C-alpha cells in the first residue's frame, strides 16, 4: 500500500478552488516574511505554486512602492528641437548665400525668385 502523505495546510482554498484575491496574497506574503521559511517550504506548506507566489510578491511589492519621478524645471519654456545649421547655397558666381534654419517659406520663395531673375 502506498504511503499516505499529509495534506498541506491549504487555508487558502474555497469551495470553488484557490482564493486569489489581492488581499489574500498580501496576507500570504506577509506571513511568509514572518515565518522564517524558504519560499519553497512555505509554498509547499500552504499548497501554493512557487511561481505564482513570486509573481504575486513582485506585483504586491511594486504596488506598495511610491512612484518615482524626476522634477524637471522648464522655466515655462517648452523644449525645442535642436537648432539646425543654416542652409548654404553656392551661386554660379561663387557667392554664398546662408539661409538660417526656420526661415519661412514665403521669404525663401521671394529670395529664390529674385536669384532666378538675376541669372
């Protein structure tokens, strides 16, 4: 006849199966801290999967930690894109024309139109 093993203490069971409410896991994790047992021994005693215990412990501990943020002072100015170098046009006569980044389209069209007339 096979040796009969003692059932683990499964106080975490309901008539429908394992109870998995957050409060239950918080209490179970707290009991483990005070038990002095290894996770493996504790989980065996309570009939809980080690993987599930570790997963819930990570989740519960992470949620108990305050959110961390870095304060960034902007002085009321929105961050801008890095400045682009000016556009340089070298004309047929060797002259160079620098057009600053951010020049509006209308101004650029006017300048290019005047250059076309000159040629």
